[in-house]
């Protein structure tokens, strides 16, 4: 259960925050602020996804079970980057 929380639930927060910012009306935050927040969240998520991918490659040398969890984290963390490319 600890791995599920660490590798699935925690990385899911960044895509959720990105979607909340992306679907917030312009009148609430303003166009510039929304865009900058979405960009910041996407960059942070991309950096975390890159770190998780590197960790997955290192873990793959040791045990395959740990690498699968890190790969799942990477796939979740890439969602805001892909969404930013699609929405932009």
C-alpha cells in the first residue's frame, strides 16, 4: 500500500492541479496568470518525470518490480506536459 501511495497517488496531484488551473475561468486568475501557472506546473511535472525515468532505469538493473513502480510514476507525471502541448 505504501508503494501505491508513493508512486500512484502522490504523482497524480500534479496532473490534477494542472487540470484545475487549465479549466479555471479566465475571470478568476487572468489569462497571463493561468498560462504561467500551467507552464510552471508542466515544467515541474516534466522534471519530476525525467527524474523518475532515470530512477526507473537504475532500478531496472537491480529488481524489475521496483522499476515498474517508477515507470508508472513517469507515465503519470508526463500527463501535464502532453496536455500543455495539446492545449497550446
